[in-house]
C-alpha cells in the first residue's frame, strides 16, 4: 500500500505522455471515405427559454447515420442522420414522457431524420450544411453552421480512423407543429441546437 501513490502518479504520467502525441496527430487532411456516426460519441443538445427567465436544456443521445466526405471537395458531401426520439432526456422523467407522447408523438414517429441537400465551405475548417429536417412527420429546411475538427487514427489497435464535427443551428418549434402542450405559451419558439459528432471510417 505504501507504493500506491507512486504507482498512481506513474499511471497518470503515462496517460499524459500518451495523450500529448494523440492531440498532435489530429489533421484536417483526412482520407476521403464514407464514415458512420459513432453513437457513443455523438449527441444533440437543445435549449429553449423558459418564461423568459432561464434556459432549459434537453438531449437526444441515440444518433445514427453516415457521411460521405472528402475535405478537398466538401460541397460533394452526402449526409443522412437518424435520431431516436425515445432517447430524449430532459432530466425530468415526467416531462420526458409528456414530450414523447403528446408533442413528438414518438410512438407514431419514433425517428427524426436530417438529409443534407447542400454543403458550402466558409473557412479552412468551417462550413454550412443545409438539409431537410423531419420531426413528427413535418419536414422543413434547416441550415447547420459546422466546424470540422479534423481526423486521426485511433490510439487503440484495430479501431477505425475517426473524424469529428461540431454544429449549431436554431429552429422554430412552431414550424414543426410542436406547440400542442398546455404550457406552450410559457416557453420560447426558438430552439437552439448544439451537435457534437464523431464518425468512424467505414
């Protein structure tokens, strides 16, 4: 037991040594390929104003889909995303049940989808992706502001090459008919989306 602090310090030192080159290996020059979304490292966080007093957050944690991507020609990218509506978490179980049943109608529409229709490069690692977002049977165009975080080989053996993106957007819930709740007038119409996504080379 006397050597435990020394052993722990050695473990942390090794972890730090491994982490340093891992960060340095991230590159924007990734191989063109089709990449599958890694649901373990992908989430959609959304926020909405409550009574004009605070910002309330929720999360969808089960995301799947694929991206065909070449950093040399990002305008030719193809992206499809599926969102499991029953993976909703508002940290208030009763509210989760109400939203899934009465607002999103998750039994009838268990999956929301996003299909990209246009990608535009705006900077060295930024761009916009416009596509059709379908929620509860209603489809509307949405434009995402996207940051490409680069790619790298996994530090773990036999794991696929990975790429990562962050994205933001703002949608109006009224555009999708998400207004049929008794407290609709107490929350904002604008819903801010924050998306973090990692994908693995197919």
